[in-house]
C-alpha cells in the first residue's frame, strides 16, 4: 500500500523547483469525517492538496491557512496546513453534489464558482501576513497557479487531481513546478510544453506510477535532482477536550450559567474534523467555581 507523502526536487541546475504529492488517504479521511458528497470531496481534497504543496515551498517551519470564497453553491473552504505535513479543512456545504461535467469529471469549478477569492495567510513565527487573488476558474489548480504568479510573483504550474468512485476517494494528489528567476525563456518554454502534454496526475497515480517518476515526466528533458523523497502528509486536527473547555470558559459566567439552565450540558463540534465534544454539567459548574 502506497501511503500519502511528498517529494521535493530541483531540475535544470536549480533553475526549476518542483514538488509532487500523494494525498489519497487524507482526502478520504476528510470525506469520511465530514460525510462529503463526491463533488464536495473533490473540492476539499484538491484544496487540501494545494495547501500542502504551498507549505512544502516554505523555507521556515510554520503553518498557513487557505481561504477560498467562491460564489458557487459549495460555500467557502478553509484549509489549515503545516510544514510538518499535517492538514485539516472543511467546506460550507458538505452535501452539495452536482452533475458531472461534459468530460465526465466532477464539476469542482461550478461548485466553488469563478467569482470570489483565494487567500493565503502565513504564520511562520512572526507577524502573520496574507496574500489574496481573485479566483480564475474555481477548479483550484488554476487558482493556486494564479496565486503564486500574482501574489508571490513566482511563475508556477499547479496541477491537482482527484478521483472519486463509489463515493470514496481512490486517488488524489498533485504537482507544483516553479521557475526560478534565472530560468530564462528557453527553459520556460520547454517546461510549459512538457507540463501541458503530460497525462493527468490521477491517470498516472491510478497506474501506480510513483511520485519520483511523475516528477520525471513533468520535468522530461531536464536533469532532476531529488532533494527530499519521503515526507509523510496526513489529516490531523489540533482540537482536543482542553481546547474546547478553554473556548467555553472564554464565553463568561452568564453564558455558562445559561447552558446549565437550558440544557444541563454543552455540545461543541469542531468545524475542521467534525468531532463532537460533550461537556457535562459538572465540568460547566467547575468553570463557575474557579
């Protein structure tokens, strides 16, 4: 069984930077936790994959949040990803499902919508900063490409793929290829032609082609140097019982007393992982006695 992981590489003597990632298991974990429809699973899976690709390009350890606010019926998406390979996320309308596109693919673009934004907030240990661009297509691969080109000013190509069959995510992942400032027009043109003509990520992944070989296909004609070959990526949420108690405590005595009077308990569901936390009367009363 091939587990989720990413690899990093350079090519053309360091003038090209690339990342390839497999996210099948974590996308399926998100689908299961949120009980996502096929269309919603495809959108969230692509968004989480794109966020992990962005985090893999960071030089410092930290996290980033990706917010995607399209005007389509899916509602917004929010993704939290870290340089440690962890990711979590959710969408506004998890049960939304749309008819397939004319080419038989899931219609992520119509679900997300073209009108809207993609915003990335970086938290690398100092003051967080944010970059925002308008959505290009809602298909997300094009939108992450536009973000890198306009907000980060790095010529890039982002390809995201996901395949859902019988309600389950069977393949997910993507590649990110970037040109460094000294790449030059010849390298740019050769790379563009190769990326445009190669098979899709999911087609290669479903044929059991490994990530190294997928990158070599994307960078055909260039000498590829693998920098990092085996970093795990995985779905993980940072919520826990203590964080939930702290959040309720912040509400103040009046709100807590109202919970006790009305329900005798409190229920809190984490948006990111859909875990339900139940706080009983004794725990609520203990907060009032501090």
